[in-house]
């Protein structure tokens, strides 16, 4: 059973067709990459998978079950988590508190219980705090737990955003341009991390750094002008004439 299936997705914005009959499947413990030139529709497809954009037509399935109307707030409840290009960290919250936000659905009382000082809220908060610290430690950034995001280098903030997604222990992780702003060495570390994550979770990766995609992905879908032009393993995609034409601007015969 696939972790996520997008079937015949079409999205239009006014008179512009951003996606046309796009389909893909993310298998269990697989890293599925989505690539394409600028304006190919990668971000729109990611936003459909996250529930930020509702398709004009097509269907979204999670583990074989059709989701009528996916919304971002639904993701934790169905075992999904995502990171965004803009990071979305709260500047006036510590790194630890930022990560705890991602783990809140594990608590029975949640932040509302904390605000109302409900009896269970104290034990829930301690458990969430410990979970968040472990996740930061796993990503090598536990030393920054009490710092505030604006004071940190960009690569560290990227790891904090990833920790906030991983602390929910998702079965499916959606990554949007995780390598943006990283050096070559930092990108290598990110590649190692994504490969290790795939041992326990599935990953949908939207990325424009081809070296990273070819290294970590088991399956790749290529978009151009909102349509799927190629699909397969890294070697197949790398040699596909349609992919070369999309990136190099050559005519396809």
C-alpha cells in the first residue's frame, strides 16, 4: 500500500494551468523526488500534498484511503509532517519551544490544557519537552535549545525546522527545497540525513539541486509546464531525452 497517492491532479489559477493530470505515488520507506525547471509546478504539487492548495480535479489518497478535503491542520492526525522553504519558525519562542509545537498532537491536553493549568498538562509538557530535546539531539542541534531562531545561522534554523517536523514521528515526511541556502558540505550532510530517515519513514522531496536528488531518491517524477514528462529511477531520469530537453531547452524529436 502506498503512503501517499496523488491521482490525476489538475490545478488552475485564473486562466493559468499550474498542474494538468499529474499523478505520483510514494511507497513505504521510499524517497520520492519531484524535480523540474522553474515554473514546472513543483511547489503547487507540494502544496496539494500538504493541503494548502485544493485541486480543481483529481484525488488524494493516504494509505489507500481517499481524503475528501486535505487541510494542513489534518497532517499530524494522519501521520504526515512537512517543512517549508520559509522555515516558519517563531522568532519569539526558543528553539525547544518551536520544536515542541510539532509534538503537541502527542499530548492529551495540548497547549490549551497548559494555559488552563489542567492536571494532566504538567506531565504532558514534560514528556513533550523530553521528546523535543531528543529530536534536537538526533539532528545535532541540541546545544541551541534555549536560543532564539533569529540569533542562529541559517543552516541551524533549517535543522530546527526539520526537528519540528520529525518530533511528530511521521510515517510520511514532505520536504520542500530543504537544500536551499546550504553549502556543498551542508548539502552532503543533508543527504546523509535524508537517507537515514528513509529507514523509518517515507519522504516526498521537492528539490532543484539535482546532485542531491540523484543521490538520495529511489524514485523521481519530473514536471515541466505542469505535466509529468518523466518518471523512474535516477539513472532512467538522468538519461531521458525529455528531461534533458526541459533543462537544456532542446527540441524533442
